[in-house]
């Protein structure tokens, strides 16, 4: 209420003060130089400026004050002619005020419309870029799927034909069976990721709720990854602050989360690098696992999208290391289903990465 009163006082008081100053200046000028000058142009300019900057009502107020001043300082006998002149002046002053305020309002509305149009255009351009990006990402994803499905299938078909022709020695037969089994498992993992993403998109991915101990899952995962790490001369270390960490969730899905984070670290770390997995209790109510590596790192521009579906930092990199690039998106969704979260940090390309998984501990922990 106080703000409104101050605003009204300013809008009406400021032009009134300017009008008084004009009158006083005219009187002072007349006394100093013994002649006066016509104030009409100055007051009309004041009317227009008031209507333009302060609005219609202050402008009409000054018009009435000006007319009252003219009547007071230039009294005329009351007659129909004097009334006609007064009404004409008021009509002229009012017309000037209404024109100025209407023009000002029209310009203001025009600027607002231009701003809305610019915002709409900017939003449309952003939506178009987003749609183009989504289309390009899906095209790259489909290309990756075709490549990843074709590669193991070609190996399986090739070795199967050689086995059917019975043209292999015993050692080669054993190798053929190993290759077929390895590629069948790889294809099974790809199909599993596709099924998981499909369930996530449709909202049909559910988890069981049981009491699960995580330390044993981490130990099993690390031991399973040691041959792969040894083959690349990667130093794989594990630090467990406690022997047991109990959470409520789905044993298979929790194993999937931990395996994905740990195996990615080994996969994207070059020969001679390091991978460290640390698990600890945080704030007594949360389990926290960090997976740090000295691998290829994550570009700063791509880091915000690292957990998005169908997003890959570099399609050539993904194909070089295998996989569809869906794992981290699945990990994030599974962590959220367990009431937790997963985050990623990296100082840039070639500087490694740190993934942090946080899950709430079981209530009686």
C-alpha cells in the first residue's frame, strides 16, 4: 500500500512541481527583465512529457491545473464565448495527453510483442536443435547396435560352419567352442541391455526388496575383473572400510550396478593404468562406493549427459571398446529405484574419471 501511495505521489507530484517551476521562472524573468514570455509551448511540452513518461492521468491532471492557472491569471467575464474558449483549450490539452499516452502504450506493447516473438523464436530454435540432436543420437545408436550385433554373430556363424564341416583339429575345436561361447555371452549382454532400456522407457522395470550384503558382491566383482586387469597391466585395488554393508534391494540388480561401474573403469583404462574401488559408510545412514581410474576421462561438454540414454561421447570410442553405451543410463535408473544416486566427475579427456554410488543402508544398520 505504501509503495502505491509513493508511486501516485511521484507521478502527480513531479509534473506539478515542474509546472510550478515554470510559472515561478516566468514571474522571475518578468521582474528581472521587465517583460514576460508565452508559457504555452513550455506547458504543452510538459503535458506531452508527463503523458509519455508518467501516464495519461498525470497528464490530464496537469492540463486541468494549467487551465485553472490561465483562468486565474487571465480572468474574463463569464459568457458563452469564455466557456467555449475554455472547453476548446481543455479539448486540445486532453487530445495531446491522450495521443502521447496512447503512442507510448502502443510502443510499449510493440516492444513486449517483439520480445515475446524473440523468446518464441529462440525456444523454437532450441527445440529444433534438440530434435536434431535426438535424431542424430538415435541414428548413431542404431548404427552401433547393428555393429555390435553383427560382430559376435559373424564370429558364431563362421566358427559354426567350420565345426559343421568337421575340418578342425581337437585344439581348434576347443578354441572354436570358446569363441562361440564368448560371443554368445556378449550378444546376450547386448540384448539384456536393450531389454532393460525398453523396460525403463516404458516404466516396467521393477526390483525385488530383500536384505543384501554389498561387500561380498564387490569382492566377487573385483576378483572376476582381475584377469582382465592383469592382461592390461592395470593395478586394480580394493579398499573396504568395513566387512559388511547391508542395504535393502535386488541382489541381481545391485550386482549389475557394481559390475557395470567397475568393469567400465577397467575397460576404459589403458595399459599400465590404475583402478581403485573404495567402499565406506557415510553419515551412518548411507553406503558409498567410489570407482576411480586413470583412464580416458570424460570431456567437460559431455559430462552432463554421461548418464543419458542413447548418448555417447564418441561413437568410434564406444565401438573400439565394445558395448552400446547404455550401461550408465541403466545404472542411474537402478540406483534411483534403490533410493540412491550415482554421479560422475572428471577433469577432462585423458585425466581419468571418478564414479560415486550412494545407497541408503538397511534400517537396522
